[in-house]
C-alpha cells in the first residue's frame, strides 16, 4: 500500500467534499449528521447537493479524524479552532483540532483536525489507523 494519501473529491454546485479513506476511523458523524448527503449504500456515497453548503460544512467539521474536508465554491475552507486543542482518547489516541502542521512521510501537512497515533503501531503514521492498542 502506498504511503501517499489518496483523497477523492465529491463536487457539488456550492461545495466540494473530499474524503481520505485511510484516515477514516468510522466515527459516523457524517452519516448521523446528514443521511441525505452521506449514504454508504449509494454510489457515490457522498452527494454534496443533498443539503445546503453551510449545513454540510458544519457536519464535515464534526469528522474527528479529518478524513472529510470541504471547500466552498468561493474558495472558503474550514477555519481552524483557536486555541488548538489536544485530547487523549479513552484508549490513548490523540484527537487534535486547531491550526496544525502534521509531519508525515510526504512532508508537513496543514490540518485542522486529526486523530494521531499514540502507541506507535499505526501503519499510517502519524495518524491513527486502529491497528494498535491506542486505536482499539
């Protein structure tokens, strides 16, 4: 498996949603938040025109891992939380939100949300992929 992140874009009239499957930890905030947009039984599973862009952006921001991101048609993207926050999950992984620079194998990535591995066992460092004890 390649170390490079692969994002898939789902383009709507007012908003484009991107999804990076390797970072998804299946918190299901998207599906619970907007079933009319996020439906795993449909193809494509993300239908950005199924809800107002501002409502969709709000739900995308609930994605704790950052696997989902958005860009509005006018180029606006998510505003990072300030101050930045780091919370250790019940099994150890680190949930971070804010204006982040995450060092990856491909170089630094600007992020607003991420779940980081705290046990060192993830195959997608520094992100948690549930392969070690901190992601169970």
